[in-house]
């Protein structure tokens, strides 16, 4: 296999992964609650806004870990 073939396949895979991840995030924004969970840090003072979704990141991390463990178990 040519090294350019491997790089091309890798770019296609990452491109498809980014498209799927974008679609999931767009759908998640329409599902109520995700991104505005209790425990997410939201500070607004004047024209400054800081948002850090701690609990949302933990939930997404656990879900992705479960999915990857199910599909990529060896």
C-alpha cells in the first residue's frame, strides 16, 4: 500500500468523524438540557460571559467511553 493511500484514507476517516460529530452536536443543542446542566459553570458580568460545561463534558466523556469500549473491544 502506498503511503499516500494511507494518508488519504486517514483524512477521509477524520473528515467523516468531524461531520458526524458536528451533526451530533447540532442535534444535542436541540435536545433540552444538554449544555445547561446543574454544575456547569456560567458567569456573566457586564459584557463579559464565561461558560464552562463541566458536567456536560463528564457526561459526554462517559458516553463516548462506553461507545468506544463496546465497538472497539479486543
